[in-house]
């Protein structure tokens, strides 16, 4: 187990080195985040407006149209996230072949697969809304069970995006294929994602403490110090989120490339990929 953690951590390190070759990859999660914020505002503002106009209209949004409203939000959110993730993974795949990707290459790849993106967004949103509706009607044990089901779904669909765009399969065939690949790489998949999440989760936690410290310091040192501190913390927080997203996609694509083709991705050491999947 310790050896798996070591290799996964070093694979994350190599993923970061690859990112340094193509820093424009950070644009994809940045644009995704901005688009998601716009969609969130588009959905939230009418609800607030209805609440201010009267209780009856507010109940209309919460009751009659509530689930349809939420389902539409899920579909749009998933679509945006998957669209830019496809663009990012496509660029990473080009780099793993030893070529130099451009930002436009990723966007073109996403538009070429837009029908698959829409189909996967619909399936993801449907599963998400079903799990949410069941969870809201469940007790503590039921909520725990739904959380486990959601985790199992996330693991089962771990490789869905690269399978869809690189193997030209439909959504349900991609889910099946993803499950097969994950079964072969489960240790490295889980531990690698855990390593990335743990690393940047720690950075984000430090950012929260730094934010609280900046607020207290600003209360004594003045507004300028407060604004400067909050700005720095905000930049660190956003950059951490962007780096975490990109490194996870690079890591995912590298694992998929070797697991599906047994060919060594360009820029990665054999020790950290090929030997991770050797038969014991």
C-alpha cells in the first residue's frame, strides 16, 4: 500500500511537470468555472425575484417547477463541466503523444463530440437528480447509503469521458468500458485522486485560515491590509482549484492511455505507470 501511495504521488508530480509545458490548460477549468457562475446567477436571480414579489410565486418555484428547475440547472452545469473537460483531456492526449497542443485544439475536439457531451450530461443529471430526490426523503442511514451509491457511480464512470471521445462509444457502452478499466486500475485511480485532493484540500484549508487571519489583521491594521490579504488568499484559492482540476485530468488521461493501449504516455516514467499494472 505504501508503494502505491509513493508511485501515485510521483505520478501526480509528473502530471504537474507536464502542466508546466502547457500552462494554457488552466484556461479550461477557468472558463468552465466562469460559465458555471453565470448559469448559477441565471437560475438564482429569478428565484430571488419571485420571493420578493410574493409568497405564492416563490412557492411556485419551490413546488410545481422546483424539480424541473433543478433538473435544468443540473443538465446545463454538467454540460459546461463536461464540455471543457473534454477539451482539456483532448489537449492532454495530444501532449501525451509527444505533440504540442493548442487551446483551439481542445475547443474543436469538444465541439466534435458535442452530441456525446450532451448525452452524458443528460445521463449524469438524471442520476444526480434521482439520488438527490431519494436523499432528501431518507433518514440518516438512507442518506449514508445514497452517499455510498453516489461514490460507486463516480468510480464506475471514472473513465467515461476519455472512453467516449477516444474509443467512439456511446454513453452506456462507455460506462461499461469505464468500469472494466477502473477494475484494472482501481488502486492507482483512487489513491492518485486522493493524493491530488488531499494536497490541494490542505492548501485550501490553509487559505481559509489565512482569510480569517486577514480579516482579524485588517480590523487592526486598516482597510488596505484587509483588502490586500483577502485578494492574495482569493488568488491562492482560485489557483489551487484550477491546478487540482487540471492535474486530475492529466492524471486520468495518463492512466487511461496506458490502461487502454498498454503504450507508455510520452513524458511519464515507466516505473510510475507500467509497473503499477503488472500482474502480481
